[in-house]
């Protein structure tokens, strides 16, 4: 129970930007000499721990972390670890190697792990912006925004929005960019996707949509993850205009 509690607290701290606290909660979970070490659970925190170490400016600890992750990767073929490890290599790398490692991480097939992809896109976009490559930073940040919005990850959406604004992009996407295409692209949606999009546009949560359609919230999130790019939107609010629905 203590392990699960520390994971929850650590991930929550990382999500809201309390990186030093996140590191303190999560670090013992991957330390084989620590009382809280748990091999299976340690595979789930690699990404958040790497994020915490990078943002808390702990370079020495970060190097040790990466070595620990690499050793674990040699013991298991678990995709969840190897996808997170690609993220960790990029965010913990010195600037001269980061770009190449971010691109390598984004080339991986993480279709089943949208959170990993969105986190990688967020980190890459943030890194590009801090390298004064604002124009390049916007595409990965917009993609991350779309995924986090579909997942209902409100705190992460705010984080990406702040990065986009800092990069000189006041809106996550040009809301008029695709409106001239009319309703033709709506044929890309299946009847079920169209219904999910309509309910999301009405303001229903993933759980509420799932209850109406007898689907799990996770399934709804997966559908929205695919729907948003099809419609060229990055938020639920924009769905109303794309679907031609009247605003209340």
C-alpha cells in the first residue's frame, strides 16, 4: 500500500510541477537497496521520475537514474519500460545529444501508450523553445495539447498551453484553419465517433459519455485521441464549431 501511495503522490507532484517532492517520493521505488523498492512497480515510474530529475536540476542523480533504468531494460522486454526509457534518455541528456534522442523517442510505435507520446512531445517542444527554436517547438506542443485534451488531463493541458504562449502561439491551433473545408471531413468519423464527439462537445466528461454509451472512460479517451486530429481541433470547446453545433 505504501508503494502505491508514494507512486500516486509522486506522479501528482510531478504533474503540478513540484518536481523536488516528486523525486523524493519516486526515487526509492527504483533503488534496489531501498526498503520501498518494488521491481514491477518501478517500471511504471520511469517517465515521471526522469521528468522530476530533469526539472529539479539534479544532474548527478539523473546520470545515476539513467544507469539504473538501462540495467532494468536489460532484464525485461516490457514495452512500457522501453518506451519510457526512450523518454528518459532524451530529457536527461545534455543539450548536444537531446535533439537526436527526442526524435528517436518520437519514432517509436507508442500507439498503445498515448501518455508516453504526449509527454515526449511536451518535453521536446519545451526543450526546443528553450533553445530559442520557437517555430519548431509549436508542432510537438500542439500535438501534446490535442492528446492531453482528449485524455481530460487538465493540468497538463494548462502546462502545454503556457508553453505554446511562451513560444508565441496564442492559440493551440488556428481555429479557422480547417473551417473552410466545411463538413466534408466529418465523414472520417464513424457513427460512434460522431456520437462521442457530440457528447464531448456538450461538456460531458469521459466517464459520463461512457455511462451513456456503455463504454469505459478509458475507451472514450482512446476514441477522442483519434477524433481530435481527424477534426483538426485540440480541445473539447472547439468541437462545437467543428460539428456545427450551436453554443448554449
